[in-house]
C-alpha cells in the first residue's frame, strides 16, 4: 500500500511539472491545440507556377509549421514560362474567399496606384515582424511589395565568355573586354585544328530571362563607356544604355542604342566577326545548338546562380554545361548598373487586400534571411529525401518550384553545370 501511495504521489508530481512546463509557453501550446487560431494565422502563398501537393511541398510545410510558420503553398499556371497576371490575380481572389491570408508574387514591382486597390499596405507589419530583412531589402518608395528573392552575389547585367579548358594551356591570355575576346577568336581561327568554330553568341535567349535584348552589342558598349539599363527595367524595353558613371536614377541620362555614335562601330565589328567565320550569332527558340562545335560561348553568369533560365524555359535545357570550360567575366571592374546598389530583386510578394493576419509570412522571411543555416534548412526541406550531403544534384534533378521565389544569391547552391572557376 505504501509503495502504491508513493507511486501515485510521483505521478501527481510529474503531472504538475509537465503542466508547469506547458505554462512556460502558453501561446504556442494554445495555438497548436486550437485549429481555429491556426487557420486564422495560416498564410496561403500562391505562386505563379504549377505546384503539385507532393512530398516536397509536404516536407517544407511540415518543417515550417514545426517552427510556427504556418504557411501553405499553392501553385497557378502551366509550364509555359508566361503568366497572365489578370488571370493569376483572379485566381488568388477566388482563393481568398476561403482563406484568411493570401500572398501572391510578381517579377516586377506593381505600381503603387494599382497596388493600393488590390493589396494591403505592409510597411508596419513588415518593419515589425521582419526588421532585419526590412533594413536590408525594403524599398522606401514601395508600401505594398516586399522582395522575397534577391540576387546579391552576381547580377544578370553582366556577360561572360566560356573558353574550353583544353585551349587555355596554350592560350594564356585574359579575356576581360570585347577587344580581348576578339584576340581569342583570331587566335582560335588560326590555331585550332579540331574543326570547332571559335565562338557562339546566343542573341535572343536572355530577352525573356533577364531583359537582355541586345546581347551582341552588350559585348562592346561597356568598352565605349556605356552599360545596359534594360535588365533593370520593370518591362522589357531593349536597347537602352547609360554612361557607366555613378548617378542617381533622377540624374542619369538614358540613350537608345541606335543613337550612340559607337553603335555603327560595334555593328561593323560584329559583322566582321561573322564574315570571317569566327562566330555564330544564333536566335534560339527551343533548344541550344550543339555546344560541342564551339571553342567559346558568350553567356550570362547568372545562368549558373539564379535558375532564371529554368523558370523561363521550363522543360528545356537552355543552360550551357560549362564543366569543361573556364569563365571570363567581361568588364569585371565596371559597375553593371548604376541603378542598382548591393542587390537585385528577382521577385516581389504582395498581401492580398482583406487578409486578416499575414504576420507569419514576414516572420518567415526574417528567419529565412537571418543566416545561411536557416536558408539551407528551408531549401533542403523542399528537396525531399537525399542520399548525400550535397543537395545540388538532388535539387537540379527535380527542383521544387517554390525555391525560385525565395532565392538568395549569397547562399544558394550553384548549378551543377557551372564552370569550376565560377
């Protein structure tokens, strides 16, 4: 009997201790136990890409919920690389009839006069629940949008030249300008005996991905003192340049390519390269040409860092496999764009008007951008099971579309197709 009484006493003490522990964090325990509270705070993140309810999504949502970021991910659209923004908005409005908080995404900022009638003003909730993210990435002139994907490692305004490694033991010169690339093309034309053409320029590949419409001329213009502004614009207006001096947006002078006196010189030089059979200038629509036929290729370095090509050309291999090449960044000492400071926003999120409590989304952004461990925990939660510690190959084999919208150039894994010296 005495033993029984002692046993009962121990059980009662244990229950008291456990109850005390639960009271140490009453808010979290109550929220997790209250489906209504969870529903009110859950944020529905609607992405403009197809998204199935699969293992990737389930893993990520469960991982985030465990840390009290109640987010659910939904997709819209087809694998076409094109989104009808009005249809996308209508889809989100329909979803908002059944859900309390809805967030949607755009590639470019929504003008404030349009955003005011569609989205919640988020400045205060953003500053309160994501103070560090706000300080680093907030646009003081935008009260409605928040940059969720940023590229602050390498901007898509630069170009680079890939050269096959097998030639570099002999050709030991740098390639930093169009003139130095011309020297390589001439050397390759005179010395290569394997039948490869010296160079390839893919003319319109980057129009959709980065707004680089005049890629062949972007090779030359920095050498003349101009940089392209087209990739910085919210819509695709090609052929706009400015001087490479540092000016504010209000003071910068903008020039059309055809108005620049150096345009004729660049056009004649490009024509000379083509006539001498040094390069092919290819307008690519559906696939890459056979890269094996070329000694060098002009590329955008962002191909290997941002995943924009994969997003804009779904189900198509448009990125050059550069594992047998070395990369030479063109004009590495020049500022790519005087309109950009330290980072380039890739996607902007907006909270649909009528959302009641979207704080979880901003708390998630603060956590995601706090350090590399958090970022990798999230990106790897969306890769499903892995058989090794390097998730690059797993992610590239079956990428989770959500990751593109929370890309951070500082910590993202490089493409497995990147050159060794990238």
